[in-house]
C-alpha cells in the first residue's frame, strides 16, 4: 500500500491515475495530520509515502520528522513532492530523511520511475531480513573472516549474516548490502551510473546483470567482504575487482541527483548504517565501521 499525501484533490487524482496501471494499491490523505493518523495506526501497512511538502495543519516536513523518530516508520521510504527546487530546501529534506523527490508539475514517467525505485528499495530491504539463510553454508571463504561473493544473491546472504555481529543489525545489514551491490554491479560488472539510469528506465537492469555474469570479461570476477574486530569497533572491508570510480560525489545525496531513480546507496549507508565510511585508493575498496 502506498500512502499519497497532498492537500490538492487534483494532485491526488493525478498520482492515482499514474500509478494504478502499475498495480499499486493506494490510500489518500488530504493533509499531514490525517497522514500521521494513518501511519501511526498501521505502520506495517505501507511500502512508501508520497508526501507533499507544503500543506495546512501539518506540513510534510513535520510528518517526515515524526516518521523518522518512530521505530517502525523510520525505514519507510518517503518521496517528497515539491514545487520548490531550491538547493537549501532539498538539502533540508535530505537531512531529515527524504531520499526521493518529485517536482511539480508531475511527469508521468518520473512518478512511475521514482515510486518504483522507492518501493523496490524498501521491498529489497525487507526481503533481505526475512530471507532464510540456507545458502550461507555455500558461501566460499578465502580465509578466516574473509568471504567471496559473485552475485547479488550471495551478497545478500553475507550481508545479512555478518551484520548480526553488530548492534542495530538491521541498519547495518541494509548498509552492507548497498556496498556489496555497488561492488557487484558498478565494480565487477562495470555498469556505469548513466547505464543504470537507462536500464532502469527500460526495465532491463536485472536482465543486464544476468547477461554480464556470463561475459568472459566479467565471469571470473569476485568481490570480498572481510570482517575485522578490534578496539571496540567492527570493520567491514568490501573490495571488488573493477576499475574503481570517483566515489567522493556519492558520499552525500546531492540536489542535482536527488531526482534520479538511483544513486543513493552509498550515502544512505554512510549516514544511516555506519559510524564511518572510507573509500580507499581508486575506489574499489571501502571500509565501513560500526562502533560497539
């Protein structure tokens, strides 16, 4: 269920018409106060919230702050709808926990793409936590506390298991998996940011990942996760065999990229999952630190 929150009946109707053909179920709230009543009553009911920023009674920012201080709602993705594209307002929303944005007037394709990204990210997170760990015994170990993975499925299992060494293991699992996904798709399989944007628009992202697994150039590549414990810290060292990348712009979600359907994983990991996140060398190795 998606909750659409907007004081404009025209906007609510338009969003419903855009999203219904994709099979989403939706519930409507005409202001922030009503939205908070619905969210607080049934936090497990929703997979995303499309939230208007400027509303009477309770505005979108207040709803967002309430969600991020609620145990069950703080991980629910919020897509902030706004007619304002001022950098400082977008940064305010990002800092409060809105990592997805739509601008008014709406583009049908943008609504579908951003909503799909938010819902898929959330469902991927939930499935990772709920998945049985039957494949753990098949994960290859290169040495003590050093694990190999090649596929996204293997990355999911390793992230889930190793995160259990930490407090707030669900947050760590989500962040570790984002880093592992980056190691597979951008690192070992060489899918660029622009290519992923195109593949998501065409609905071919997973298909292309499966295709590249079979190509001689990429087939033998593996990534590793090493877990290290010392000095009251747990460190996860994730390394791939790719060419590296310019990682600096991705440590934070920038106003320029906030309207894209992807590109949030590293920043979300840094701010929500770990106490420190450090990329090394050319960018194909990252150390994520959790303080005990």
